[in-house]
C-alpha cells in the first residue's frame, strides 16, 4: 500500500488555485514568500476569547441575538484541538490512504443540534461590500471553500452540520478623528449557503497528483508563477 499522505485544507486550496505551487510546496518544501498577519491573529484571538465566555455559560452571544441566529457557541472537549493549527479536526481515509485536516475558528450550535461553522476575518477598507468583494476577488471564493471543507470534516467525524456557515468579518475603521490607542471595527456577519459535495473528489485529486511524478505547468492566473516567469525573462535578457 502507498504511504499515507497528510494534507491540510490549504494544500487542497493550493491545488485548486495552482497545481504546480501545490507540488512545489508539499513535495519539495518550496513555499512562496508570505507575511504573518499578526493583527488578524490578534483579532481572531480576541473574538475567540469573547465567544468562549458565552460558551462556558452556554448562552447566546448578544451578537447572535442581534442577528436573529438561534444558537449558542458549541461546547466540546476537543474544541481547542480543533482550533490548533498543528492538529485541527482530521479525517483519515482508508480507501484512498490520506489524512486530511483543518483548524476551525469557531462553531455555534442550533437548537436542533446542527453545527454552524464560523470563520473570523479582519480587514480595513473604507467601504466594505461583501458582494462586490466576492464577485471581484478569488480569495473571497476561497473563504467559502474553506468553510465547506471544514463542514465536510465535521460531517466525516459524525457531527450533524448545517448547510449555512458564517464569515465574521471585522473591518477596521481607519478614518477615526482620534486614535487613543484603540482600533475600532465595524462587524459584518456574512451568511453563506454551502455545499460539501465537491470536497472529497478534490482531496482525492490532490492526493493523486502528489503521488504521481507529474510536475504541472505554471498556472496563467497564479501570481507567484507569473512573478517567477517575468523575473526569469528579465534575468536572461
């Protein structure tokens, strides 16, 4: 039997956006340059701390009541593991010999037992419009796929999962008159109707690529591939 392939949600997302970068990252440990989003991480942690308070007392966060969501933060002994980037919630396929996982931000539970998967994002734009962002930028579509992959993982672990998922988007106000060492945010709750039917086929496609000797061509839409191509062309001229 072939060796088990351990892969993350981000590995599959890389496969979807650029198979070549996926192979470079997973097989050859060549990663594109990136910067840590430390402010985003801080917002994420503060949001989790706040929802954890209501999780402990099993009452709905006022934000849920305000938005008409009849749910409470989900309480479970494995929550911290599911949130950990180095562990997450995982599923192992015996048939296809892979171990797939991802780290979730938060989970809410409806009265009927359905779990609502939630992801926290932070940005700072003058006029935040999710519809425009979703139609214009590929990364916004990737956010939806991220939630769908998390939904699939919870389903495979035996949980009852709602088709609705939420992005909790914090938009930093950068035009306030005074700073006073406080960064204020507008909070946008974005409801998404999700489908998980595509998830496992794409995981299997990713695994099959990583098991093969195929080295994909650069993707015309990949910013990293295009950067390297232009840099190479400049160097040989």
